[in-house]
């Protein structure tokens, strides 16, 4: 009899589980979306082989299990189901993934005050992990609990490790952040179990604070700079899947598979975004990167023209810069909501902080540098009348803030693209 293997949840459009399990050898793994009223009938099926369980069913499935692993029972949450000899057994492999993620990021909970955002199944796993790792104090924050998001900074300003187990910031609603790290000045480690996008707004803020701490002349940096370790949830997702596969098929899989699959997913699903001054070669280099990588190429200026139905100089002439920037923002947000692309932005796309965040959430951002005298101005409204030098002065810090890596485009587009692609793959 053909067995059912897959991920059980309610809304699974964000999930990366199927390619992970297929890479681990389970070719028939699929996504199974169910409403709550259909849960019982489905779990009684005799042809179930193995299932992973996600939001909102990690606790609901427990009442349908014939047996539950003691560790999962203690946690109070099940994310893996296996049918053996007609009996449905429940396990928690999330804790394996969570602990692996901590070790990988070199984040220690021992002796620390840990604040865990959220009270669902993932929160129960994080609480169990914190206890196992010897956290000094564990605080659970929920919207309606004794400790909630409004009184957290006031009551627990000494929090040292912050763990987000809520869906705030998860695709497709990526704009939000559960807390403001500036209000928690003692936090030195941030863990976000969300894996899509790769960098949530919470992680972007942790990255920014850590960046200022590492800047030369730290004493002159903006207040709030401090060393912060941080990690997203992709290593946790992959490692718990590896452990689930071991339970599905009663076999051992080397831990090295976690790193191999994590790297492959990052490379395949992450956007590669080019920023830089008008005329710095983003489109030409982007097309070459698309050829090298096999990723689809998106030119934001071309998308703007297509959406507006007229060339960019005409948009400026008829409506001015403000409406153009709004249109640019809409097109960029749409492009960055998709994954696995090469995206060439317009020269001014970095002017809005919302744009910079959108690029970084789902992509690795590269700045192209080129000598000012080599930048063409024809057909570029804001590059006319000797404005390039002033434009570069204003935008330079914004390109720096947006980019993960800067590369000179004074050589051939092929060589520039090769440099970027090598860095991207190494990362």
C-alpha cells in the first residue's frame, strides 16, 4: 500500500518542507492543508506513513496519538507523527532542530534570562530547550498573559536572550516585528524560528545594532550599539526534518546533510539584489548573473515602465519624483515577495528605508561601484545638469546601509558577475 508522507497544517503556502524532505530521500512528500474539522478523520487513515505537523495543530494532534514519546509529552507539543503496526506515535523533533540552531549560531542559554515571544507549540519547544540548556530564568510573553508586549520592556529590561516563536514577520506579511530591540538593551542574542523570509525585521534590527558595535570608532556610534548573535529558523527547519526522516524510515542520516541542504535552500531561494548609482551597470551585470545562476532576471525599471505604460522620463515629466518613488516602491515590494531571483534595482530604490528592508529580508544585496565620470546620464532625469556628484554624496551611506557586499564594476560585466556569484555561493 502506498503510504502518505507530508506536512500537515492549515495554511502552507510559505512552506519549504517538501524540497527538504525530497532532498533527504522522501520523494512523495507533500503539503496537506486541513481545516480543524477534518483533522480527526485524516489522522485515522491507515495509509499514513509519516507526517510533520505545523501551525496550528502541534497540540491538537496529541489526542489522536496511540502513544507519545516521553520527551514530546513533557514538552506538550508534537510535530512528527509515524504510523507503525497500525498505531500512531507522536514525537517532537523541533527541539532537536532548535538545539542544533543554537549550537550553529554559538548562542548559549546557560545562566541567561531568556524571553520567549509566543505561547503556541513552538514556544513550548523553546521553553523545553531553555530548561534543558540551563537558562537562569524563562519568561513567556503573549498578547493576553501576565507578561505582554506592552509591559515587557518595563518588567524585563534585563532580558539577555530573545526567542521569537510567533508568526509576526513571516511571509507573506513580512513588514512587522514583535518587539523593538532598542527597548531591551541587555539582549545579546536573538533567535527567530521563522525561516521565510531569511531575515525578518527582528533579525534585521539585531544585525544593524551588532553592525554599529563592530564599526571602527564605536564610541562615536549611535546609542544602542552592542554585540548581538542572531539566527533565523532555516537550520532548525532542516535539522528537525532530518530527525523526522530518521523516525519515518528507521534509519540514520549524517548531520552533514543538514548543512548541505541548508546551503542549497539558501542559494536556490534567496534573491540576489543589485543596488548602485544610475549607470553603474546593474542591468548588464544582472543579466550575466542570471545566465550564470539560472535564476530569473527582474529589472525593476523595466517593470515600472510596463506597469505605468510609459517611459520613466515621461513619468517624471508628467507626475514628478514623488509618484514615481511610490510606484517604484510598489514594484519592488512585489518583486521581493518572490524568491530565487536576480533583481536589478533603480539607482534611487535605496532612498526609502522600507525598500532597503524589503531587499534585505529576502535577498543578499550587492552594491556596484563605478567611477563618477564613467556614469552615463542620458535618459536619466535625475542624472542631468551635473547632479551626479551631489546624488552620490546623499546616496552613498544608503547604498552602504542596504548592501551586504560591495564590488567594483570597473572591469567587464562577466568578471563582476563572477565575483558576485562566487561570494553568493560561498555564503
